[in-house]
C-alpha cells in the first residue's frame, strides 16, 4: 500500500511540512522512525553534527544554522519536508511564519518528556551532549508555546508524551521530591546526580589550542593576573583574549586587558547562572500547573501516524 506521504510529493502546488518538535533528549528521532514519512525529504542538524568528514562535525550551533538555511532553500522550491527541531527560539518562529506565509500547510508532532528525562537522555549513552543549562532552557522554551503553536497551526498539532518505558521513574521521583523544597532543592538534587554520574558538561566545548611558542609567550605575558585555571571556560576566556592580540600583532594585549577578560567572563557567568535559575524555577511552575498539564493531551503512535497521513492527503 502506498503511503499518502509518497503521493504528496507529486503535488508541488500544495507543499506540506511535518515538524518533529521537542526538547533535547525527548525522543523525537524514536517517534519519527515509527511514522511513515521516509519518502519526504528530512532535515536534521544531526546530518552535519555526526558526519566526521563535515566541517560542522560536533558543532551544534553551525549545524543548526545550516539546517535552517537548508529548510529555507527547500521552502523556496516548495518542497514537502520533515523538519526535526527543538522548535524553540526566534529563528525557528521566523522560519515557521515564512513557510506559512508562502502557502505551506504545517503539522507539528511535539514529543513531550519530563525535564528529568530530557536531562538524563542528553548525557546518557550519547557521544555528544549540550550543556545542562541548555537542556532546561530549550525544554522551557518549546513546551511553554504549546497553545501558541496549536492556534497558529489551526489544530494541526499532536503531542506524544514519552516516559521512555518507565526507565527513569526513579530519577523523576527524586526530581519531584526535591522540587517540594523549591529551586534550591532541585539544584541540590541535580548537583548530587551529576557528581554520582560524572555528567553535566558539554561535548561541544572546544578548548583553546596553543603552539609551544604561544604557550611560552602567554606564560610570560600573564604576569600577576589571577584566574581559575581549573574552570575550563574561564581559562579559555583569558587565553582567547591573549591569542586574539598575539596572533594579530605578535604581542599580548597587556595584563590590564587580560584582567578585563577575566572580569567579563565572571560577570557573564554570573548572569548565566541567574538566568539558568530563573528558567529552572519557571519549569517548576509549569510542571505543577494544572492548566499546563491539561495541554499535554497524549496521542498514541498509531493515532499520530493516521492524523499525519490524513494531513498529507
């Protein structure tokens, strides 16, 4: 039997897009593999991030930018497609508006998972992972827009609630129990979890690489400047500031400039921590809010597949 997703390719006058949306580690790829969409052109940053021969290998930011360009180019050709994305951020929203504006019909399949599932899945058994703060900010940014996307797409939205077969129920219970103490309880829970499982960083972090000559000059130039050498991001900040000047002029920028670089990093680091706390606090409000929970109307895989195929008809 021919899938409707195959037939739709023959009708370029009615381009259609299926957007697989969800937070990091929610299980979008797992669900996509169960839907009959193989005949539609698919766009996913993993195409670049996982290709060791591509310049964007293990570089999520550039890969995501490239996929956005790829989708835009496909949209110009009125190509029917599947877009695997977190569906968060102004860039995505702008692209969605553009596609709707030029006549695309869009169906969104949103995969929802408890924030602790997304958190663990981001780190467990994966060669690459994004920073912990990014997991939670992406989670918040996508799921708080459920109703907005539902209205914008005129009801063309299905939600699949993923519990990963109950695999992480113990961790979810721990998170929920910690949440009873508020933000401080969850932060302490995550800290302990990270230490026990040796996780929490990012595989996308790129340390500064120096030649022996540059290392020697840096050591001489840094003088009395103090910084946390064990903090890889702070260490990168001061070395990057040195290299920027040294590679351009053959001399370092001066110890005052290096101190400024350290201060700038610490200031931005403090703001990131404050923003991360605000996001996590917002998530706690969401997951225990009855109105938000009512929006999580779970559909089974078969139901989603039937709705998507009907949409493509």
